[in-house]
C-alpha cells in the first residue's frame, strides 16, 4: 500500500479550431465546384484559392484578404 494518492485523469479535448477550419475548407471547395458547374469560373477560382490557402496555413484566417486572394 502506497501513501501516494492517485492522480486525476482527464481525457484530451479535441481541438475545435481544426474541426471548424475543416468545415470552412469543405464549404469553400463545394462552393467552388458548384459555381464552376454553373459557369461562374471567376468566383469559383477565388473560393478554391481561399480553400487552398486555409489548407496550407492551418493557423486560420489571420492574414489580409488581399494576401489570400493574391490581389
């Protein structure tokens, strides 16, 4: 028998920011696909560009929109 008390156990919380960012990426990709099917190539390009930027920069949307969109 030990005099040391048992340690507390906490389950690790899922990083909600990554989950929410994934939802934004999926939305942007779906929007780009739908816009392209409807013949709106220019807006589709920008939606896909935002999705790509979010995927490559997982810290989130902390940059200026002009940087993300390449303006």
